C-alpha cells in the first residue's frame, strides 16, 4: 500500500499541474440565426378604402330656364331622349300649349283638373279620352292630375306618344323633322310660335358632364 501512494501521488501532481496549464476556451454559443429567417414584428396598418371613380354622364342643361322647364328637360332625358333638337322641339311644344303650367285650363285660367272644361295641362289634353285618361292615370298612380310630375308620366304612357317615341330617340335630325312628329303627338289646331320656341331652346341647351 505504501508503495502505491509512493508512485500515485507524484503522477497525480503531474496531471494536476498539466491541467492547470491547459488553454481556457470560451463557452460554446449557439450559432446566430440567419437574417433571412428572422421575422420582424409588423404593426398592422389600416387600409383606406377608395371608392371607384364614378363615370361622368353627358347631359343637357337649359340656360335661363325656369324650374318647370328644367324638370321637364330632365324627365325626357331620363327616358332616353338625348338629341338637342328633339328635346328643344318637345320643350317648344309644351311652351306653346301651356307655358309649362300644369294647372292651366284652355283660355289661360289656372284651376284644378276637376274645374276645367276644355283643354287642360301641359299639352292641353282636350279630347274626352285623353282628358279623362289623365284623371284615371292620376287615380291609379296616387298622384294629382294637376301636378307637373303626374302629367309628365301620363304623357309618356299615351298611345300618341308611343307612336313617335322611337323617332324622338333617333339622334341627328332637324327641328323641322322632329316637329312633324310632334304634330301627330299633340295634334294642335294652331301652330303658333312653337317652332320659334324650339329654336330658342336649342340655342340655350348646353352640354355638361355630371
């Protein structure tokens, strides 16, 4: 036993001395994460909804026209009549018949539909079937036979209008040509200044984008 310690102790001292002189290495660290796989925290941002731009429409407006004239102009454009001369012809005829007063009775007095004995309204409905047709239409539609709105809507339901509607929607014709169609629509007994009115409207109708 004494011999064992005599041999082992010098060896242990030698190993201890050698270990003390070994180089010290820094602790191993995990390799860095490649930049390409690092995900940055992104703060969500609100997306602004942008409405698509509404396409503009070309329409005619009437310079110097009164409210009733403009209402009638808009109405006929809304049902598909786009030609300036066609619109001017329609306006010229209504001006000749009633100066756009929907409650005017033949002779010029202003009264309700039920108190008129003769032509009445925008285009002076005179014959029994057309005059009573206005009253029937007003009752069924819930409108007043003396109102501008009811008369415009009734006007375009009549057989006389339906016969010329497609021709009034045909662009590129002259006022004289449209006026011939207007005669079969209204059936006037007196021409008056309707053609002059039509040319005046044609000069005042201006195309705009809305």
